[in-house]
C-alpha cells in the first residue's frame, strides 16, 4: 500500500530559501503521482508567491489573507491537502532524495504512530544533529533529542519518541483530524509539542525515521525576541493545557523550579531584548492561565492513554 503524501510548507517572506527547499522536493525518490507540495504563504512582504508561480507551477499555493502565524498556516495547508500523510516542512530546509520515502515507509511500518519525525541536521554542519525526535522532560521543558551531537547513528535504533519537531514531521491524517491539528491560539512555537501531547493522550504514538534526513538553517525565519516571547508563554500554556493532573502533581516542584531558572537567567541578561521578551512571555503565560485551564478540560477529557504509559515517555530534567 502506498500513501499519498502532502508536503505543506508554511512561508512568511522566505524567498531566499525557497529554491533550495523546492528543488530538493523535486528530486525526491517517492513517486510524483503520490506527492503534492503545498506552499501556504502567510501574507509575505517579499516576492515569494510570484517566484513560486513562475518557477514551480506544480506547487499548490494557499495564500493567507493576513499574517496569522505558523499554526494557522499549517492548518490551512492541511485543509487544502489531499494526502493520507500530512508532512510539515520548514521553508529553510533541504531534504535528502529519500526523505519522503523514509517517512512514508515508517508510517506504514508503524500504524499506531500518529506522527513520524525526520532526522534534522544543521544546514552548515551536516554531520551535526539538530533534532532526532522531541523529548518531554519532567519539568515541562521540551528538548531536541541529540541536539548539537555529531551524528554517529546513536539514535537510529531508538524509534519510540514523544513527538516530532514541526520543521520536518509527518502526521497521519486520521490522527491529525482526531486531534484537531495545531492549536492556532499558540500562534507559533511549541504548537508541535502541544500536538504531540494531544496525540499521546488520544493513544497515538510517535516514531523516529532515521533515514528521513534533512538539513535546517537554525532560526532563519524566526528567533530573537520574537521567539523568546512565544516560547516563554507557550511553555507554560502547554504544561497547563496538556500535562495530566497526576503528572503535574508528581513533578510540580520540577516544573516550578524550571520556570524559576528561566526567570533568573533572563533577569541576569536583562539588557538583552530576548531576555526581556522571555520575561514578558512568562508573564503572559501566567496571566493567561485562567483561559488555558478552560481549554484544558476538553483536552484531558479526551485522554485514553493510561498515566503509567504517559509517565514512561517523560524524560529526565
């Protein structure tokens, strides 16, 4: 059985990356008749749309009427997609020729997996890992497995993961639709971690596809104070929304201590714009808790996975 794959690329003024990204997709070994590429343009201010229309007419362009954030762009792409496998891909990446085939093969081999993660390596240091699947620590802080390590295949046999980095992850359509896709209220950053939690609560696993290799520019289309605010806010919101009560109670001391360390580090670097943005994000996260706890009710009501199984997915701090 072959899977129809929809590669969804959210794009905001990423013209400088698009040729590399789209040329690599054209070189995929996966059958073209089973592949569609969708570029969701999030109200770019550069000539991204004109460039793609002129040079890649086979790419389906979904224009957003205004800049709505990465989560909304990905959701719009998924709505337009025809595939059985919805593959989210950052515009600042270059995938290897066997990347899509490896994701599809892993999805077929692991029917219980709602998500399949790519092996992400640094664009400029191609032997160095950026992400070999996401880890969720007991303190509520998500981590990139293997980050900054030289890739020697040390993670290639450890396929079970918490979730996949949204820069290069495939979601089974059935799982995506059951979970409701990305939460647009997060705008961007940690929308993939939030979805990983919700998929795990619903009983969907996640696996790592070590042969699905791609190269990623770090923080090329984001980062700095902008990222720091949303990471600061959304880390708090994701814990409050998604972590089951027994796990929060068990790890509350670690969660509070981790946030206190973030606050202290930001205060020490107060002169930096990113540090001040992180503090604003934490404050926004705390002030938003009453509404987030309202969102939490529906998420936790959907849980079918036993706490013991979820606890085994929680890594060390």
